[in-house]
């Protein structure tokens, strides 16, 4: 058992985040609570089905942090001892050495193993992490629980951004309030915590990503811990009878266990659900004398895991990320083995990085200047990785060419972004044509396949146009709801109105190609928000177009994969990575996916049934062109068909559309 530190007014200030009370007594049970938090997170990320709610471990960390650090800020401010330089010097000694060591190792491994796109992403995320802005970066990307988030190498750093932003604002508010009206600080802190919580509830339904990632809707969790720490000053508030403390602690740990076991990523989170782990954590902090705190949370193995929890939190996710990309067929290290392995760098980081740097006796200004200089040194290669598109010059000309292909595919000027309500660049994307034209309508999937139809149009002497918008299907008045984008439905409907008005006003458009990601649940919503089956929405759209004399090509979506084809194809051409993949029993140079590597697509039979047998409508079967008994192709030697797990490159679009009888479609349209 780790011994408690006796209160001593003359001792040096403890590092920020050290689990001590107002009296300075060390609390091993808080380190044990940290152990529960980090175990929940790493087990969740490892993919164990029994703890699908393990993501609440971060919320446990937030409350602990607010209690320890928020309480320490207030304690020093009340005593007139708080200095910003001292506070931030302690923060950087606590947080940055382990983070910088991790980034340095990842930069070296990344240069050897990562594709240009992956190294570019690492550089972008590392730059944000150095400056405490990871949560802001990930807010602009996909959701935390999206499948694509598995390929974000520093996703775990989002919570560090929330904490660091909180501790920029919180000390300022403490000092201002104590100077103006000290007695009102506690009511103001409670009120601010409640307002932040109310904002979290509201925004979880309006903009879930913002509620999850951003400080204003997460601050209340740290504020709850700070309220608890301030309440601790009054001794009468902590005279909890032992039986009550024992029952309360057991109820709290049962609530935590239930949340970890029963919560699911699909739940609207944080929202109301986050009350269970945060209040349970507060209860466990408030009952240090309970049997559970003294015997379980203070158990030495738990205490040790709590001590290394920060380094373990940092290291586990990048190791899981590397395991996924080096064994994209799922044959990498088993989750349990990887979880145990991640303890090795975590323990080493705690022993030889965290501890020595926290104990070094340096002046506050010296610490801040030195860490500022190191931050610039770490940020420089991160920025270069990003600006050079992942340093493709490390590799062969073939790899560099594929990287350029992917960059071009991601930068389609004819794909309207989120927020747009009109087609992009008509002069380029909708050039005037004296003769018949082919028009591709769709979302990003339509944008990806458009180069193939453009080549067909050029071959057969047609004009060509493209109208596409991100996450806006090629339908007439029916859209997909986009969680985290509350204005998207109205924007997509406005875009569709302008699109189909354009089609009606230009009779030279003979062939309309409908190419989109068709919703996997086959349900959309209309302008009133009512659910509409995909079959009904598509039938209505096709009927309107054929009634207007247009030939319609309904394009089935291409196969989507549970891995990134770009990373697999280019990874095979990186010597160190190919060697690692062979160690994981994968043979490089295979360009087909099989079985569980391919997502099921229930929309395909719906599209076929709408198109087949209807005059003037053709069903374009992309899967028949890419898939066979051997599997579904995602590339060929020196040819890359996909730039991510679901979008075609221009090369892939040409391969899919090759040989399609576009002129026969147009002739059919003109004969009606």
C-alpha cells in the first residue's frame, strides 16, 4: 500500500493533479478511481463487447480533474498564493513530457510505416495536440463513434484539449470572482455548472458532435468536481456516517459498472446519460472512508494503474491504430494481448518520462520557456507532414502518383460542401452544350463516379455536367438526416429544388445519372420531417424525370469495405510496412476483398426493383462490375480504385463504367 503523505505546510507544492485533499493528505483511492476510468476506456477501445459503454471513463477523468485541479486553484487563490506562471509550469510538467515523448516516437514510426495520407493526418492531429486544440480539430471531422475514427491516430487527445481549455478559463474566473465578490463564488460556480449541463442536454439533440467535443458543454463535468472540492472546505459537509458512506460508495460503483456494461455508442451522448458516471464519480470522491474506497480503490494494483493512467491513456490508442493499419484484414494482435502490451510503454513513460520531469527543480519561467521551445520543435515536423501531404518523397514514384490521385479525388470542385444550397462553379461543372448532354446528380459518391461517366460522354460525343453535394442524395425532395449538422436538411432540400429546376429548364439534358450513397436503413425524410422508404422516394424521383422526357440511370453504390483500400494498396509498396504485414500473415499484392471485409448493402435490391421493367430507366450494377467469385476488387497492380473505404478514384470510376452503352441510353430517351 502506498503511504499517505502527512500534511505539512512547509513542503513543496504538489504537482497539479496529485490526488490530495485540502489538508494535503494523499488519497490513494482517487488513484484507484483513475484506474477504473482508464481501464474502462482502453477496454472499450479494444473492442470487448462486455464494456461497450467504457467511453464513460473520460467523464470519470473530467470529474476527478475538476476536483483535484479546480480545488487546488481555488485553495491557492483564497490563500493569496496563486500565480499563473506557477500553475501553468506545473501543468506543462504534468502533461507535456509524456505527450511529447509519444509524438516523437510516432513521428519516427510514421516516417517508416505510414502512407502519405496517414502521415499527413498524424501531422495535422499532432499539431493540434501540441497546442491543446485536438477537440476543436475532431469536431470538424467525423463523430467519435464513427467507423472512420479508427483511422485517426491521436483521437484520444480530444479530452486533453477540453481540460487544457478549461484550465485557461477557470483560474481567471476564480480570481475575478474572489476580487469582486468572494462570497458569491460558490453560487456562481454552481450556476455556471448547471448552465453548461443544460447546454449539453440541448446540444446533444441539436448538434451531438459539438456537445461531445466542445468545452462549453463539457465544462460542467469539471465544474462538478470543482464544486465538490470547494464543498470539502466545510468539515460539517463531510461528516458522513460510515454505513451511509459504505452504501453510497457501493451504489456508485454499481452505477458505474452498469453504465459501462449497458451504454452503447448509439445513445445520445453526453446528454442525460452522462449524469450516471459523473454523479457516481462524485459520490466515490465524497466517501473516502467507505469500505470500498479503503479496501478496493486503495488496493495497490489499482493505485499503480491509476498512477500510470495518463501515460496508458496516451499510448493505448496509437498502438491500436498501428495494429489496425498493419493488419487491415483483422488478423493483427488479439485485443487482450494488445491491451497488455500497451501497459509496457505506459509504465516506461510514467517511470522515465513523467516522474523525472515532474520532479526537476527549475524556475517557473525557465520551465515555460523551455517547454515553449520544445513545443515549437515538435510542431515543426507535424506542420511539415501536413503541408507536404505526408512527405510522399519518401517513397517510389508509383506511391507518389497514387497520393496525387487521391488528393485530386478529394478536391472535386464540383462537389458542393456542407452549407451550400446551389451547384458549384456552373462554368466548369455545367458547361453549355449545343447538343445532348449527360448530367450526373448525387452526393460525394456521385462525385466519385462522375469522372467515369464524363469519359463515356466524351467518347460518345455528349456534353457533360455534374451537380453533386456532400451527403445530399440525388432525390427530389427527400434527404438523409445528418447527426451533428442541424441545418443540413433544409440546405439539401434547397439544393435539390435548384438542381431539379435546372434539369427541367434544359431539355438538352437527355440522360440523368442518379448516383449516391443510398441509406443503409433505406429510410429518408421529406420536407416535413416524415420518414419515407427509399423505394418510395426513388420511385417518385424517377417518375418525375421520365415524365419530363429524361432517360434515367440508377447507379447502385459501389462496394464499401471495412478497411481503407488506399492504405492497403500503398502500404504494400512501403518496405517496412509490407514486412510488418507479412509478420501478421497477410500477403501483400492482393487486390480483392472477401466476406466480412465487405459491408452488406441492403439498398441494392431496392434500386434494382425500382429500375427494372420501367421504360426509360436503366439499373447500373457497379457490384457486378467489381465483384465476382474471387471477391470485390479495390485495385490492380499500380492502380488504385478507391481513395477511402467507400469512394472511387478517377481510375476506379473508369474501371467501373468501362463499356457502358451511354449512347443507347440517350437514344432510348430521344425516342420517347
